[in-house]
C-alpha cells in the first residue's frame, strides 16, 4: 500500500481537526450555553470574591441586583454578623482563558467571572467595623491586623509595686 502525499496531507489535516478544532467547537458550544444561562446569585455566593471573607467569619446575604455602566450584572451583599460591611460582586463573561505570568503562571478559565467591585468602600467599612466597639476580636487577614485597635500597655504604677520590709 502506497501512501501518497495527498493521502498523508489529508490524514494530517484530519488529525488536526480531530485534536484541535472539534474540542474547540465543543467548548464554544458549552460557553454559549453558559452565556445564555447568565450569571447567578448562587454562583456569586460561591465565588472567591465572597468565600475568601468567610475565612475571617464574614458571611453575606444577597440584597439586590443591578447593572453597571458597561451593562454587567452586579450583585449587592451585606455582611450578616452585625458588621454591616457591603460587598458588590460584578459578573463578567470571558470567552477565552486568560493567562497571567506576573510571578507564577496562572490561568483564569473562560466563563462567568465574579469579582469584587467595591474594594475601597469595602475596605473603609471593614476598617470602621474593626475600630468600632462592636468588633468581636476574630482573626483577621494579616494585612488588616494593623487596623485593630490595641489596648495600650500600661506601665505599673508606684502603687502597684509592693515594698518588702
């Protein structure tokens, strides 16, 4: 059996289609279905934007939904433990994976992405809560421990020192 150049080329093109094009089309169909379904409050609640605060005891409840200037869906949450720390999560759709090579390579997969949209407002409310008398002393992320009011160490007074005779 003699393999001609045309047969080899046809086999090569078939393999390329099978290995690269078909999976890409299947992924595109999956992304189109995901895009059509739209973002969800449940997915926002399970996103890293919300779950990273749960490590420090901040739990949120959904308040309302709106759109930003670009037309992206935004979900508004408020913390439930008396802290009154607001969190706004914006939903954006990525059609293609994104790669970052800042320190270590990292990949953001295609699909709905949920990101914190009010970082400055959140930080101000969080710091105000930490400095308030309602702060309960729970463990915080290291970058927020600097805001915890520390009771000043009192030097012992002369009345506290007992003299021995």
